[in-house]
């Protein structure tokens, strides 16, 4: 709830800034940078709203996430030597397995 209040407060500040930018651009005809930056701010605000309220619906809920002590579903990946390594094989040989998920750039 507090996040939405902050979001609304930021939207209000953006509206006040846009009002001021348009008023100044009318008074000083040669300076339109405030209007351009205000328009870009509205576009970014709209994209943020789209991401938060529309795209975020596709994120799975935390209810389906694993809890401490639960066994991870079995999967297999290629090891460093190219041979497949299954989680079930590692659990047969070891008491526990630490899974680290890293998003690499290779």
C-alpha cells in the first residue's frame, strides 16, 4: 500500500513539474527544453505503469516457490566437462547440494 502511495505522490510531482514547464515555455518562447523533458518524463512514467500493472502480472507467485528443507525438482545440466549431471545423482552421493543460479553473459 505504501508503494502505491509513493507512486501516486511521484505522479503528482510529475504533474506539477509539467505544469511549471509548460508555463515557463509559454513565457519564454525560445526555451522548450522543459516541455521536451516533461514529455519524455510522461512517456517514461507511462512505460513504468505498463511494466508494473500489466507485465508484472506474468510473474509467478511466491506460493509455488521452494521453502527451506524442501527437495528441489530433479533436473540435469551439462557439467564443466560436457557430461550431463543430474541432481538426483548428486544427492545419492552427497548429504546435500548447494544450488546457485547465476545469470552469466557467455
